[in-house]
C-alpha cells in the first residue's frame, strides 16, 4: 500500500539525524519532494549526501535552520516555496530531551525547555501555515513523547514541556480543522538515535557495547516489547499520520513506545 504522497511536498524539521532522517528517507522513497533542516552544517550536508546517494532522482532540499530562530524559519519557508511551490505536510521533529530532576533544573533551564518544546512547533507552524492552507491535503505532525502523559521525575522539565506541547497540538487540531489542516502527534518511548548514541558515549561502564547497553536499558525500564525502538519505526507512524491515508484523523496522539504506556 502506498502512502499517496507521490509529488507531494513534505517538510521535516531536524531531518539531519535519527528519527528525522529516517522520515526524510521514507518520504523520498514514497516519491515526495522533501525539505529538511538542522543546525549543524556538517551533519546536514552528510544527510543530504546520503539521501542523494540513495535517491539520485529525488527532489530534495536541505537547509541550515534553527527552529527557535523565527527569522531563520521564515527564510527556510521562503526557500521551500521557491523550490517546490508549496507544502502539504509539516513534520515538527527537531529537538532533544533534558535529563534533570527538580533540584538540578535552574530557572533558565525551565525556560529553555519550554521554549524548545513549544516554539520548535510554533515557529514552523506560523511560517508554513499559508502554504499548508493552500494544500488540498494539509497536515502537521508533531513528534512528542510519552512523557507528556507519563512524566518521569528525572526528566521533569521535558515532561512538563511535553505536556504543554500535547495540549497545544490538540488546540491547533481544532482551530485548523476549518482551514483544512489536520494536526496529530506521535508519543515516543525510547528510540535508538543520536540522543542515545551521545548518552552511550558518556556511559559510566565503558566495557559495555552498544547492544548490551541498549538491552540493559530496555530490561531495566520494563519495556514490554523488550527493546528500544528503531528510528524507522516512528518514521513510519509520522509518514502515515502526515499522509492522505490518515485523512479522517486529527487531534490524535499515536503511541510509539513498545508498550511502555502504563495508562489506558
Ligand atoms: P537526534 O539527535 O538524532 O536528532 C535530532 C535532530 O533535530 C537533528 O537533526 C538535530 O540537528 C535537529 N535539531 C535539534 N535541535 C534543533 C533546532 N533547534 N533547530 C533545528 N534542528 C534541530 O534525536 P532523535 O531522532 O532521537 O530525536 C527526534 C525527536 O524525537 C526530538 O524532538 C526528540 O526530543 C524526540 N524524542 C526522542 C526520543 C528518543 O528516545 N530518541 C524520545 C522522546 C522524544 P542539529 O543538532 O544539527 O540541529
């Protein structure tokens, strides 16, 4: 079954690594025209090199852009309009989590976390909204975390900010329904990607290799499916929600956590 995205235009924020890069890959495989961004120029260039190698005929655009800088996001949107003429799917993926308890979280950390989780969505939504309104199958899909519903004390600021983003996504789905734009989220558990690679580099027990380190985390945390997710798994959920296949779904939050969800 196809996602019906051939020749549609998709934008992925934070597309240079992990879940975002796998989402870009799947969208290109589906024949979509894809624009993505990230801050680090070398990482972005490498992601584009990989995608051009995999999809020589693919229509793609990668641009350096910090989603927290409204001017940069507006410039990104202008370049996408120039290259592709419009946008059908906006996937807000850029970001990272913050590991800290209440005692370890300073006021500026709270503000930074709230800014990251909310404005990483608000800025792109504002910049791409006119193009989305002109599409006949518009969607916004936000990467969120299970922490929004199931907070963890060791990620207190991220959990609270994620709850705010879930609330914002739901409100947007109602306000934007009349404009023909669907708004959905995915709620992630733990997914192998750049963030976990960096935590692995900082691990206390350097004798553990990647596979045993990951397996130990899954066992310790009690993930029912017994492992962390692979980045291509949330990518499939994102592309489904973004696509016309999900045409009657808006305001939804799809769990992609391997069963880590403890509530009904
Ligand atoms: P990665 O670190 O592999 O990828 C993050 C991507 O976002 C990179 O391309 C990064 O590029 C980009 N990025 C980060 N901040 C910005 C910014 N301000 N502006 C533009 N681009 C940015 O992580 P994941 O793939 O794991 O994470 C993807 C999303 O999923 C994030 O929002 C993360 O918080 C969320 N998530 C991930 C979980 C997991 O277990 N992996 C769990 C819960 C949520 P660059 O640094 O060059 O800007």
